[in-house]
């Protein structure tokens, strides 16, 4: 027992990240890499509860550090919403909204490309989940007009659209769905975990009631951190106060990220606000990269031409190799890592996702050359 | 608009903590100050989603970094429980348990010294909250035998004890309440946010069903981070899996702290595990400090002699001063800060809380002398 514990404790000493410093193409991570400002903030506010030095009862009202200005002024402007708050992340924001506006047994209508946490959040509330299917291989598109028939037939309490989805990086017609939501008076949630902080997106312009973003996924923040924007009319429901503690919001359990991730989110925000203005360059970089990989025999799934940095490829040529090498699907991870590249989930070779968001064209050129070299090596 | 934004954005640059480097007596913070190992881990794992490099479907099952060993082996041993998991913090753990084991309209019985988040978590679930009152001024003790009558009359679904509470640092007879819980077969939650990581505490020895700890409050971790331990028999309820995603726990929404606070919790753990063995020294240090402040005319509330580093004082002498100085209650904060001491909530002088956990005897001697000097200055 004691000996086993000692061994396990030893593993906790000097924790290191194997992938630090590599060219990072991992979709979960490319939008969450910290800015230098956020790195400084990490060191400054690392200690537990260090954001609470001057708390007067509510995290989002703290003025030093300037959380209140960030949440009440900058975020609503950035999200195109009337009221914003801080959450532990996108999934927790989805749960908050669902838990506030629907009851067990109610229904929610979502897109077939939704993240798994949309389903789990709905399960936690006890909702029936209905889905508008995607168009299938190879584009997996969501036609938002298909929401209409289901709304007419089942009168769901909420609708949700994943914009873009995390599997294919597709951007469905969120604005059209806003019109539909308005027509049928159904609260409309946009899960923008891969949009907010990467590309310009405005809840108001899309006609949604809620917009959700992820700090660690797309806002150059440490995790866990999320943002939730909404129309003013939902504030009373979703941000309802405790009956006993008038400053405490029930769905936030008083305060959410009472720690350093919030500070990294804030420290990176000026940069993030600026970077979304350069989204066109991100899109053309992704399209160029995708076209180059297609020349190697890979097939890009999802919308083509693509409008997001998140790319999903079928790679039959790599799959053929994986069948005959000792490492099976891991050979791709290993070969890329040896070349200083980190991206596809270890073990996957037949089909994998990459994000071009954090790498520049020179690095991506090196990635393309590396894929070529790997194919040559095993041909 | 643009000019206002620019000003607000400017505030986000170079965020600094005013209290860094001061002698820290703030109860929320003294147990959450990072170890050097945790500081290194912060820098290494700061980027968003960096704990997820080798995810195979669930945060608590990640083997690199060794989260699985930490959660499945080290934590249960440390907490004296059979099954453990990671949460965003103590309040989120309370909500998880309540949400899993009780339904809207059910009742929960808690101690009158409970943290406000116990109430808010119960409100979020829709529970009726019943309280066993404390004994009032000056000791505010909870007599756990008073749970019995309420249990007999109202048959609550859950009982909860705050051990110790955050207002007075009282340690009620948790073991006796374990016997009562057992006798009436009611699931028993210990909120040990100020115990786990500071002092030895074992769920099993106290006869509880759940034990909750806070990383940022008492485990030398960045926030948000919490731990939840339970008896094996509750795993199926509280850690129930999604119907659609067999690896995903519904109450955790799949994964909780997918970021650097978990890594700081792990990096500090060997040190935290060791420090709880020196709890006797902490208690005698707190008692000595309290006795010295009582000599100055302050009145220590809560159990006396005290058995925890969290101390609450009535300070009529300081209150008298605050009534006649320009800064009102803020004079105390200002005077202490000028002397390099941070502790009482800014604005409070009549009654305030301090924790002796992070300061050594020499520093505390300086604090005592500082209080003397402040009293002299205004006498």
C-alpha cells in the first residue's frame, strides 16, 4: 500500500507536457493557446481565490481586477448580446440555459452535428432530445429549414444550433434559423464554442436568444472558462437570484470560475477581439491547406470549399499503411511527432481532424511536406 | 463607444494583484496558495485543453498526465472513501449530489453554519432547506444531536454538515452525526472545504456517505477545483453515465475541470498529503495567535479553545476607532496593508475573520505587533 502510494506520488512530481512546443494542429487546442499577456496573468493570479481580493458578493461584479467592465461592457459588445456572464465552459452554459427554461419531460430540438455535451446537458435536465439530421457523407450539412417541420409537430421548448460543429467545421445558416425561431417564438441557443474568439459572430445579427463561447477552446484562455450571452428578457430566468441571498445567481451557484482561468480570458481578450477581424485570412489558409492535402489523396469532409479552420479528412492512403505496420493507427501520431507536429488524435489514421488556426503558412507548408514524406516512406 | 471600449481594454493589460507578496491571513486564500511544483505546472499546462492530449473519453481516466492514478488511487486513500471524482469546486459537488439523490420538493437538513452555496445548490435543485440552528453568540456551536428530532419529524432526503464552517471555524461532532445518519439511513454529506487538505479527515471514520473538498480553498491549487469522495454504493447514482455516451458521466457533463487547475491540484498533492500530518502545529499556532489578540481586547468567536486556523473576532476597540476616522471601516485594511499584511475583508473592522494557516509564528508575531501599533496610533 505505502509502496504503491509512493510510486504514484512520484508520478505527480515534475509533470510535463509531451506536446509543448510542437506545431499544434489539435482542434481542441489551437484556439486556446495562451497569449503572452495571459501567461503573465497565470503567474500573477495562480493562487486559489486570488480573483476574490475585492469581492463584494458576486464574481461578475468585482472591479479589481476589472471583471465587471469585462462582463458588463466588453463581452456584450463582443458577443452582440444584451447581457453576458461567465461560465465554467460551453457545456455548463448549455446546462444553465436548459435547466432554467425547460423542465424534465420537455423537448429540445438540436442539429445532428451537435457536440456530445449538448446531449449530456439535456439528459442532466431530463429533456427529450430531437435532432435534425445532417446530409451524410461527405458534407454532413445541416439544412436549418428542416427545423420547421419538427417545431410544428413537437413544439420543443428550446432549439439549439452548433455553429460551427466540432466534427466537420460546418457553418449552417444560423441567421435563417433565427428567423424560424422568431416565427415560432422558440428560444434559440447558438453553441459557438468554435466560433466565439475565432471569427466575427453576433448573437443579435443571427437572431438568437443565447450565444455560448468557450474560453479554453477559442478565446486564448486556460480552462475551464466559458461565456454566455443572452437577450435581456432572459436575464430574469437564467440569472435569477437566490431567494435567500439577493446577490447570488442560482444557476451560477453564486460564482463560477473563481480562479485564474477567468484572468487569462480577460488578459487575452484585447488580442482575441482583434484576431477575429482577420478571419478571412484564417479561412483562405485552411482552404489552401485542405487543397494541398487533397492532392495527396486525402478527402476533406464537411463543406467544400471550407469556411472554418477545423478540417476533417478521410485518409484511405494512410489507412492502408496502418493495416500493415506494427504501430497500427498510431504510426501517424508517431511519425508526425518525430517531425515536431501534433494534431490527429493518437491512434487515428483512417480519418482525423486538424485545425489550421494556430499555425502559420510556413508551418503548414512543413506539415504538408511531412505528410508527403510519410507517404513516401511507407509507399 | 469606441473610446470607452479602448479605455476598458486598456484596463485588461498588465493585470496585477495588489496583495501579492503580503503576509496573507485571508481565510479564503491561505489554504489555496500554490506550491512551487504547482507554479511550474501552471506554466507547463496553461494552454486551454492541455490536459486532454491523451484523452480516451473521460477526464478522470486520462493516464498522461496521471489523472487516473490520482483520482482512482490517491484521492480515495486521502479522503477515506471508496470512489472519488473531480469537480469544479465544493459548491458544484454539493449540487451534483443533491441533484442526483433528491427531487424538487424533497427536503435537505443542514447545519445553521452552512456556507451560502449549500443553500443556493439546494435552491437550484428545488429542495426545501431545513436547518439545525447554532448556539448563538459567542460560540455558535452546532449540536448534531439536534438533527435527530428534525429527521424524525420531516424525513429529509439528505443531511449535510459543514466541517468546519467558514464563519467560525467550528468543528462539530461529525462522527456522532455519522451514527445518526446510519441509524436513520439518510445519506450524509460532509462539506469539508476547510478541512480536506488542511487537517486529517476521513469520510469513512466519520461515517459519512460523501465528503467534499475544495482545491482552491484548502489544497494548494488554482481555482476552480474540487474533489468529491463517496461510498461505492452511490457511484451508480451520482456518477451515472449518459444513455447515449457510455463513457460520459451526466452530472460531470462529461468532464469537469478540463484545464490547468486540475494539474496544480495534482502537483501540490504530495505536499498537501504531507502537510495535514502537521495539523497539531497549526492548531496550537492558531490558539496562541487568538490568545494574543484577545489580550488586545478582541473577542474570539466560535469554539474556544479553538481547533482550526480559521478565526473570527469581534473587535469593539477597532470599531470605536472606525466610527471617528475618515476611512471608516477601511482604516484597518489600509493600516494592515501599509504594514504588508492582508487579511480582513476591506471595509470590515468591527468583526472580521483571519486564518493563521499560511503564516509562520514570526509573521504572526509581526501581525500581533502591528495590531498593537494600530491601536496605539489611534488611542
